[in-house]
């Protein structure tokens, strides 16, 4: 079994338990691909350098980062530089022979660069140019499978390799949840998304309303309706993972003993492939 694990980058996420769990699972012979976020660390670094992080809202209401050239330079320093290296170091101390990779290595994660994005400002739709972002279109699964077959544990970070319209590539930012989803789909793996809450809640403010699972399109529609804020992107990524071939997606807390093992045995919110409606199929509301 291959498991793709995504550790969130929020300040409230403690990776220590997850890293020990990775070591335990690897020792049992499981193939683990670890991916990670880091928006909080990027924002803190920008602020330390005297720069303000820029967030924009799309016409569809989704809030995301606008990554200009200076912000992209900070991403390169923080994500594959400090955060990825820190995780590899920690795994080595757990006895795991980890290998750090960014999406630009070996064309691991590749897509088209979006240099301009549509945004909504003051209730008006505008085009904001100079963005360094992209949507992942291909995953070099052979590279990951080769690393895994060699007995190593890959630790994967954005940026990704963005194809320019005029030719050539530029390193660009991409959502870490969606990067993990693309990898899980390409490897036909289970995806465990570890965050600072115990799953997806019907009422985002009430942990007792956690949704245990979704195995039908109707149940998945209820999950999508319940998702708010940061969870909206995680549900979007889960849908992409399942459409891409992932075996399952589990959203669960990172702040638990053996959080990955717990998620794989029923903790968190489990989303099954059959929960995704076929294209053109109507879902009753």
C-alpha cells in the first residue's frame, strides 16, 4: 500500500507525531510519500523582510495568495529550503532515509504558469498580472516509484515547474493540498490530509458534528456544502485526488498519537471514490 501524507503548514499543526508515525509505517514496509504546506512560514518570512503577504479573492469567492516575483523568491527559500530540509532532518533522526524533492526536480510536478489571475476587488472583477502560480497537469510518478523502490521516503514540496506560453519553464507556486492530491491520484494511493481539526464538520464551529465518511455522491455533496474557509480547498483537492485515481482521501488531525495510522483505521473524515459523481451525473440535493 502506498500512502501520500500531507502535513499542513498552519501554526497549530505539530508534525512530531506524524513523523514518528511515518517511521513506524515505513518500518512495517509501507510506502509513504510525505508532502507539506508552509503558508504560515512564508508569511512570517515575508513580514520579517518587510513585505506584506498579498491575498486575493476570485470571482467565485475563493481566497488565495497572489505570488509576485519577490514572494516567489521567499517561497523558494522557505518551502524546499527550510521546511523541506527540516522535515528530512527530522525523519532521518527517526531512522527514515528520507529524500527531499521539490516539484521542479525531475519534472516531478508540472503545469502551465498563470501570470495573470481574475480577482474581485470592491465588487468589481479585475485582471491582476505578474502572478507566479500554476495548476498541476502532470506528475512524474516514475520518479517517486523509483525513489520508493530504492528504499527511500520522498518528502515533496512546491514550487512546481510552470510552462511559459513563450516556451521554457518558471518555478511557480501551487496549492499544497492540490499538489498532494495530484500525487495521490498518479500513484493510485490513499491520501491522508493532516490538519489542525479532526475532520470535516457539518457545523464548522462544532467538533461533535464531524462527518465520518462520504461514500455516495449525495453524501459528498453534503460534505462540499459543509466545507467553509480553509476546508473548502481541502475538499476541492480531495475531489481532484479521487477523480485522478486515489484509493481514498482522509481528512484528520495531525495533533494525535499515530495520526496517520489512526486516519487509515477510521479516524477523521473518509471520502471514497464512489462519492464522486460521474461527469454529467446529477446529484440530488
